[in-house]
C-alpha cells in the first residue's frame, strides 16, 4: 500500500509550530467546553473558604440560592481562561520548548517604541464604542456581571473587573504572544493571519459589529506585536476598550 507521506517527509516536519498549534487548539477547546456555567460545580470549592463547617451539599445549596451566583460563575470563567490562555502556554514554553517567556511578547524593551500608534487607535475606537453603547444589544451584553444595586459596585463589581482585566492580559499573551511570536520564525508575517482566524471565532457569540471588528483588531494587534515583540501596549489598549464598554453600559443602566 502506497502511503501519502514518506518517512523522510514526516521527519522534516518541525516540532515547534505543530506543538504550538495543537496546544492552542486544545486550550481553546478547554475554554469553549469547560469554562461555562454548566462546569461551575468544579469551582464550588471557593465557598469552602467562606464556610468551613458546611458540608458539600450545604455549600451547593448556598451557591444555588446566592444572589451572587453569577459573580462566582464569572470568576470561574475568568480563572479558567487565565489558566489556559496564560498558565498552560507558559508551562509549555518553559518546560517543553525550553525557551524564555520574554521571547513570547513579555519583554519590556521596545514595548513603547510605537506608543503613539496605540494612542491613535484608542482615540479612533472610543467614539465607535460610545456610539455602540446606545444600542440595546450592547446594553444586554455588557457588562458580564451586572451589580444587584449600587452598593454592590464595591467589592463585587470591582473584584470582577480585576479578574476581567487579568483575563484580557492572558488573552493577549495567548494570541499575540504565544501564537504570533511562537510561529513567526516558521510563518513570518503570516503568523498574524493564522492567529486572526481563531481570534475571530471566539467572538462568534458577540454582537456582529464586534465580531467583524475582531478581525481588524486581531490583525492590528498582531502586526504590532510582530513588530515590537511585545504584547504590553496591546494588552493595555484591549483592556481600556473593554473597561470603557463595561462602564458605559453601567452608565446607561443608571449605576454611574
């Protein structure tokens, strides 16, 4: 039987790009299938920290009856995404690829060399965000955690925003650091467009304008990471836009 690939052809396949793409797919699969509300039962252990004497069933009942159930569910989602967007790739870089994390977008040197471009991008995006904030779809979608009343702004909403920011940093590291920087030696500038495809797909549940915008944002942030070898300003830009969306939505709802 004639095989489609010879052994010599298989041996010429480079390990690093195959490993990065397969691990990226695995991380995205885990986030998509195991970070949702239906998997929240694995996160109930957090309630043990607040009530040591209750048994598991009491903890489960307390969680289901808690008015802050959404808060804990979202912390689970943010923690899960941080684990698979940042922690798992970092462990893979250090112990499988045996490379430095700085080579994957975490270096500070050169990060601010094109700072003015990020400022221009932020100034250009904010009016669009403000305009979109007046739409009903936007106000239904954001923020993910809606405080019960103004008294819940602190600590619940601000704790959630901290987790939200960490999740965005991890997301930038995964797409613009792990994927772009990890694949650039093999794919060159095309590593940006390889990354852009799954980045767009994770926005499929979002409003259509945001999903379309993710294509442009993915290319822009990818190109900047490719040139600067850093994700720091990209992470700042992404976080600034996301927080402005949350606070604009809260303003429309009368919390601010």
